[in-house]
C-alpha cells in the first residue's frame, strides 16, 4: 500500500528536458526499466493538441515489446520510460522533435505533432 503523500508525489509532472514531460500515475513494484533491457508495454498514443487517438496496444496477452534505448521507438518514448518500474503506469508528453518530427507519420500523425502516451509497463 502507499500513503497519500506517495500518491501526491507520484502524480507530480516532471520535465526531463527538451519539452519531454512525464507523470507517474501508478507506482510499479518490479524491476526498473533501463537502456538495453527488453520491455513490454501497453499504451495509448494520442495527438497532444486534439486528444485524438492515433495508436494503441491494449491487450495484456499481446504487449508491445522492444529493447529500451536502442531507437526501436521514438526518442521521447525511449527516454520517458527509463527508470519506470514494472507494474507502473506513466503518462508522457513527447514534443514533435522527440517524436516523428517535421515529417510526422502520415496519415495519422501530422507534421510537428506533440504526442501524449499513456503507458503501463
């Protein structure tokens, strides 16, 4: 269990630099995700400006699995998951230059779009 103070601390948004923001919404109790580790995530990705869902993986039997810190995902997601504990939930706001940049990812993600991820590790 956790105290009210721990809940409040977990909910505070943190700026990781370059416009990348993270907010833990549920603390995990497992191992900490570090670069080089294989991670499995469930997620929803939305356009930050409009809240329109552009991608998701929600089936616990089929998580999205990748090696953290190796460029398998956009840089903001690689950086935003580091240090997250297995079983935790986190929200990320990824600026365009740490996402899909000026090119976007047509047709769903327009150029220069900031992204909002809700992630469970």
